[in-house]
C-alpha cells in the first residue's frame, strides 16, 4: 500500500493526515503549540515549536497507523499564511515569527498606500492590510533595525518547516502571493515594490509551485520523525488554497465557505481577467497557473468560541451550538456583527468592533448563540454580494470547517445565501488539500480534477427554504446598516481604551 502525508500547519496546532491512494484518511495526529502576545495587538510564535510539533505528530501518526515508513511516498503542506520568519545568512531564526493575526502594522499599511497607491493594487491585486507580510517586514526594518540588518532572507511558516525537513530554502507561489510582494500576473517578485521600500530583492527566496518536488527529507529529519529518507517532499500551499483543493473547488462556478478562526468565501479563478479592485483578495493558486479570490471575515469561528468561552466554558461545543435550535430566525430581534477583532471584507477596518443590536429583556442565551451563528453568515453574504456585483453566480457552496459540523448552521447558510450548501463525506479541509498536492506531485493523478474525483465525495446537500430565505433577507437589510452606524462609536470607544492603557 502507498500513502501520502498532509501537514496542516495552523495557528494553534499542527495536524497531520495519512492518506491512501483511495483518498481514505488512515490515521491522523495533532500537536498544539503556544501563541505569544507580548503586547496588545501582537501575535507571535517560535518557529521551532512548529518543527517540534510537526515531528512529534508524524511520530504519533506512524506509531498509531503501523504503516511502514517506506510506504509513505510523499509529504506536502498547508500553512497558515502571511507569517514573517526572518533568517540570517546561516538560516538561523532572528526573532519570533509575526503572525497573520498581528495588528501592529497599521502605520506601515498607510505608508505603503501613501508611497504606491493604486499601483500597489495593480501589481499585487490586493490592498495592503495589517495581516500581510510586507507591512511586517517594514515594521521590523523601522523598529528593529539591528535585527533587520542581519536578515538574509525571509520565509513563511510552512516554508520554514519544509526547509527544516529538506535543508532547502524556497517559497511556494500561493503563499508568496500573500506577502503582497509578488507580481501576481507575472508570478515573480516585484522589483518595483522592493525598490519602493528599499528592500533588497535578495531577501526574497526562490519561488516554487505547490507540486514542485524539492527533493527528499534529510537523514537527520528521517531519524527524528521515523520517516524514510526516500520520502519525497512537495512545495505545499497556503491554507486557503489547500482548503479549496481539499473541498474539491477546482472550477469557476464553485465556491467554498470555510468557518475556522477566521472565515472565508473563496472561488477558483482560471486567469487574471477579473479585477475586484482590491475589494477581495486575489492570489496565485496551489494549482499551477491558476488563481483564487476570496473575502475574509476575521472573527468567524472566533466569535462563536469567544461567546462560549466567556459565557458557557463548561458546555460541550455541540450542545452549545445545538441550543440555538431553541431560538428562531432573527433570534427574537437580535443581530450580531462579528467584528470583534476588526474586519477585512468588505470594510478593511482594523478599528471596527462587534455589536449586539436589539438586546431585549425577553431574550435568552439561545437567542445570543443564534444571533452569533446568523451574524457570521450575514458577514459572508456581504462577500457574496461583491461577487454578485462582478457577475459571479454560484449555484452551490461547499461548507468546511466548524460551520460544516452543525446541521442547524448548514441550514442557516443555505437560507441566508439562498443557495445549496454541500457537506462533504470526509471534511478534512486544508490537510486533505496538502495530501492531494503530494498525490498529484507523485503522479498518482494527472491533475487535480482527477484527484478530486477520487478523493472527494458529497455527503449531504442542504437546500434553501423559501420562507426562511424571505425572512432572512429582511434581517440582512438591517444588518447591512450596522457597520455604518457604529463605526464612529466603536472608534471612540477604542480610543478611550487605548488612552487608559497608556
């Protein structure tokens, strides 16, 4: 029997999947690692923790499965995007990695637009936001000049783990797009952007594709992990690109709704002809010479986990979410906007904060839970409205992540979107996408469409209910007004809070 391993390097843990040639997950293992938040708005991790966690998880995977190391033919990765890992000339890490959810770089994003303006969006197809890598690089240059002077190159999280497995420094294309230093159409580092911010082009590592075979694992990593030295290593992809592949989204009329810590509506783009003018993210795909676009809700699943942790820490997650059945459409007049850490699409506003609107003495806990579930999906409808304005009409969406685990939440998605929602037979998300990259890279399949046909199966389709669609449309009209009417108020509150912290 032959197998591949998909490594899903997330923000709080690494998860590894062992997948056979039929697309069956034979075994899986995971390891948590800590998040460092030394100051408000800072989010960092020690890259060594990723390597240790991945190594330990692979050891557990092999032990639990009893698969012989030589039967594992290949390994690939899905990685949390945008995280800055700075390396010196000896490939040693210079400082903790600055992660995607770090918000210290507002001044740098403003600097980028003041310097390059619309030209920046033309090259990168994205607005410069705090989460992206370039603003982090500029922050280090401006605030830690001693460290920046020692920097020889930078990589992203999964690219660093791959380097530690192979000894080779590269950056994979779909992740490189998320640095906003890449010329998306030309698939090369932008000389113009590097020159505009006095960044040496030598900082940017060689680019590879997701399915590029970079070689085999080193004898050292083989001894530490238990894998065979013959294991082929492939480039891997950004977590959202891998999530799309793992959900079978390989055609322009398909879209994915992913609810994790953040939330994403994503679709496959065959070329660069469409221009969303920076309203949506537009990146190179893990599928060679293809692209994908997406809108992001920063605090999707995080809004729900915050509510649970704060008000029902001892409940099981299933019971907590399931109790929303006791409420009704519109949560008895209660609306929630999930802007609790700022928002990205459609507002790109780091200072907006969430709201419960319509709080009434008659409401109970189930109404607040229902309002959060609905508010997250309303935020996704905002993204779908942008796609609709640009001529995109998806017949159905594949739901993955936390939103695919609750029948109630799946039906809410169908009703608010007024579209069929697909739940997959085996929903492994980005980890499955990483395994599929290895499978295609090994030549098990001629392309990703063939791999999808073999690996991905539909379990259930949730159809919109006409009466619910009509009711939700009325609540959505109110939801759309909340941002504009709370923006100034929440900015004032944030300013007062910041003043108290000084």
